[in-house]
C-alpha cells in the first residue's frame, strides 16, 4: 500500500487521488462507522489467535479480562500507518476506476466487481451519468480504461486469501515470536509463485521476499449476522411479506442468482460455491473469477482453518462503537498515545461488561467460542464478588458445604485412622479388582467390535457412477453429490456383494490430500483418476461408456460437513476398501497448496490413512486388482503395483497424520486410535483363516509364514503405546496413550479357543465367517508382497502433506 500510494495507477495522468489501500467502512460511512474497529480486529487476530476458533483473541476465556497487549498494539500501529494511505471503497467508484492498489471490505461489497468481467468491466461501468464520479464508458459503451497485464490482456481483480502475520504472540510472556510449526500449528508456508496451482493467476507474479517463512492467516468473520425481527403490531400483509423475505434469504435458493449479483447476500454454503455453470457463469463471472473466489471461500469456511469471530456479546456497540472506535480515531489522528489507548480501552470494555453483568457476558463469550460454561465452583473461585451480587447464597452454599465437610472430616480423623489402616489393603484390593474387571470388559468389547466391524457397515457405502465422475471435471464434495441425488447407496455388505455379482465394478481411489481443506485444489489428481479409469477399462475390455464402473473416492463418498456422521463412515473404511474389486493408488507429482511441499508417491506411502487403505484391501483381495497411477502433468503412468510396493505399508501406525502435526487441537483422540478396531479385525480374520485351514488340513504355509513375520515385528505393526501431544487450557501436554496394549495376544487366545463371535447385520449373533469367506474378490498374495524386512526401517520424517 505504501509503495503504490500516490502513483498513477490507472494511467490517467493523475496521481494525487490514487491510493494504496481502499477500505470500507471508513470515517464518514455514517452508522456503519461502528464497523471500523472490525478492520483492526481482523489484524489483531492474526497475532493473538493461532490454535483455532475456540482459542479466541479478544478476552481471556476464564477471567474475561481483555487481551489487550502487544498484539493489540501491533494491530493499531498497522492501521495508523495504513489510514493516510487509504480511501473509501464500496460506497464510491474509487476502486472500479482503478485508483486503488488493494481493497478490503465485507464480501458483499466486491461481488459487483466481478460481474461482466469478460467484457472488461464491472456492473458500475454501466453507469454513464456520472453519479459515481467520472463516466466509465465512452459513447460506444467501451471501457475508457481497464487494468492490463504486460501483454495487454485484461487484469481483473484477484481474490486474495486473508492477510496473516509472520509473528505471533506467546501468551505466557506477551511477546512476539516467529511463526512456525509449533507456534502456528494452523499456519502455512509462503510459496514461490511457480509452485502455485496452474489455474492460479498469481503464479505469474514475482516471488514474495518471505518465501519459505510461516504465516498465520486468520479468516475473520467480520459480522455476527443481521438480527431479523417482525414487529408484533404490523399488519398481517406486512408480516407475511417479511416472513417470506426472511425465509428466502436464509434458504438455498439464494444460490441461484442473488449470491452472484451485486447484493449484500453472501455465498456461505459449499453447495453455493460448487458449480461455475449453475450460477456464477449466468451471473456474469468468468471462470477465473469464480475459481479464485471459491478456492478462498472454501478455505475460509472449512472446519480446520484458524477462523476468528468478531465481538458477539450483548451490547456490542458499547464495546466497538463507543469505546473502540473512539480510541481508534484518537490514536490514528495522533490525539492519544498507545499507553493511553490501551488503558482507556481496557477501562471502557470492563465498564461495558458491568452494564450487562460480567457472569452473563462470560457465559456468552464462551458460548461464541463453542466452550461450555464454567462450573459453579470455578465461577465462585474466579468471580466471587460478581457471583455474590447475583445471589450470595450460591457461593455461600458451596463454601458452607466445603466448611462442613472439612469439620466433619477433621473430627473423624482421629477415630478413623485405625479404621483406615485396617481397611487400606482391603480397599486397595477391591479397587484393583474393579479396575481389572473394567479393563477386561473394555478389552472384550474392543475384540467384539473388531470382529463385528468387518461384517457390518456403520455407514452405507456411497459410490459414483464412473461416467458421471468423468463428466464432473473435478472432485465434488459429498454433500453436493448427495443433495443432487447422484450417489449410488449400498446399505449393507449383502447389497455390496450382490452389486458386484451383478457385474458392477467398484474402483477404490486411494490418494493424499494436497491442501488442508481440499483434496485436490489443482485438479491434477482428479485428471489422473479419470485417465486411470479409462486405462483400466481398456485393459479389462470394459464398455467405454463406463456405466458399469462405480467409483469410491473419499471427498465425494464420505460426509465432510458433519463430523459425527463422518466418523461412522471412517469406521467402515476397512469394509469399503476390502469390498472394492479394484484399487488404484493415485499419486502424481504435485505440490501441497498450504505447505509448499512436494507430494508424490513417496509422500503418499508415508501417510497413515493411505497405508491403512492398502492393507484393508490387500489382506482380503490380494494385489491382483491393484494399480498405480503416477507421473508428472502431461506424463501419465499406469501400471500394476510391484512386488516391493507394500514393504512399509504394514507399519500402518508409523505413518504420518495431520492431526499429529496439528497436535490434536480441538480433538479428543488421535486418528491412530480410530484405526485400532478395523486393523485388529483384519488381523483376527487372518488368524482365524490360518486356524481353520490347519484344522481342515488345508495348505496354510504361506499364511503362517506371513503371520510369523508379523509376530516377529509385532511392536512395529501393532504398537502397544504411543506418545500423543495435546493442548489443554493453552498448555502443550505430552502423554503416553495405550494403542493395542495386549489386544493382539487376546485375539490369538480367542482364535485358539474358537470363540470369535460377531453380530450379524440382521441383528442376531453368528459365528464369524468361515475361512473360505475371508477372500472377497481376488487371490490373497499380499503375504508375499507385504513381507516385512528383517531390519525395521523408521518412517519418513518429512513434513506432513495432508
């Protein structure tokens, strides 16, 4: 902004009214001046919030003390520097006349900029009466000016990701530290331009001087939403009209046109962003505009990104307009110094809190972050004065109860010492027995679940017909596919088997995600999947229309929006993979959009989920139907998997995971734990197959050789424990967690005793399937290809890639 401010940006020979930065709102926007502090909040969040939306940045989540310190000061200084370099945007024609280098405003402001872009203009270019300043078209309707690249082509506005900071606050010391994997677990590396996706127009720009550094980007939800109400005394026609209007703007139908036309209704549903042809093309957007816009919006709306919320407390105008706006204007104008601003803001915010009640505001603030209320004990400990003001009996009762307990305990101490000594060993024995019993029940429950999980779907198998998959031109999110009724749903394993027996081919695609929030932002993996389908159909002599081929790919076939339902599908992953008739590893050479790392076959093989999918398919189908799609853009390679491909695959639990890289923030468990049950179940099936073969005199030498190899490297294949990093109350905690424990030995004993028991899908218990049922669609040659080397190799230590 400083570099371009005061330079002739639009080639009109004038530079005095050309600006580095155009913003909305700016002083003079009337009532909407109250939103000016939102601009500063969006910058403040980039230093003070690093671990996700539940961390927050405005207040301490337990004491409700304002977090006004070094990060606040840095944000205020940025805006003091930017203010003289800026002009009004959105409500004036400054930006569309080409007199602004950068623009920042609510999304609704900018949509009109992208309308009629292929004609080199925006909606406001149709205004020729000078209402917005100079006439923007000549008498023939041609634009008088438009920005161009060096080759003369139109350079339409480019949609940026949210800004970020290279430094973040250490909350223990209130000092700025360099952003990195540990200090910014949701941060990303800044990439050189040539590593951006091919369809990203920024790849033609010069590199940032900060390439390779980590940045903490924070999408900022600038508004808490508009309040909607219908006045009780209004006449019935007005009430009906307003009800219809409110229903309309909150319904998916708004995606048809309103969200792409100049209006204040923003696209906030994935389905509204999913298709260029459905609405954006009709609304006058060209493909590049939509593609850049949907990429940023999907990033900003995703669950895993470090989103920040604006202040959403009752009486928000007291905090933002009456206190923050006043102090902001005084600091920018030079009327106040920083220390005064900080003191007055803290004082004003605390007074605003008292107006609405500190306990009420604390509960509201925690609710906006998705945190539970503090317990009565915590509130009485931290906020005794405020709790007494509400009702002195609340904390008094808690204190009296505590005092009574202490008195009673003290009076009983003398008399109870002897009894305690006598009962100590007995109680300890009983406690040990209770713990042992609970442990036994948990182990048995886990073994039963492992046995059951291969015979039942917790979530139906969803498939896409291959011809429709090819016509989609990209990987499409599950919810969009579901809502448009384009998924084939198989509710149980019998349906799956019948489907395959009817001559349908199920192709399972295994791949790594090349962005945190999207599996394939550059579409390269999708293109390789399409090529692989066609090669497979050609090799097998299938009909070229692909109508008898059905595809499983995670992004389209597993729920993405609802975490609880998604977990049910993940529990069925072993069945999904083993039910497929063909398995294709898709691992082209590409780049991870967020990490600036290369993604290829070697990084694919390091991923735990990729290893798990291979194992789940191969142990029950062999490798005869497994293929590899790899190569570089324009150099597609397709071949059967080689015999040494699975050397490391059995070490599933040594694979890399995104949750571990993010240190399980906001999570209760590690993804490794969710895979124990299906992998244990597969191992039990293999054990039982060998046991049944021995009893019937069958040839089980190969199976036994494989099981012997697994037993030799049991600690690698089935780790008893692992170290898990978690964050609790902003503290990093490393804890040892049981993974398999003694489950492997228990499974062996269960097989020997012939007590492997499962619950069938019809609801009654049945003996586990016979050994002949273990192989589903192919010859089980994994035992040859997957043998472990004598010396266990460590898993790769490269950066996590998905």
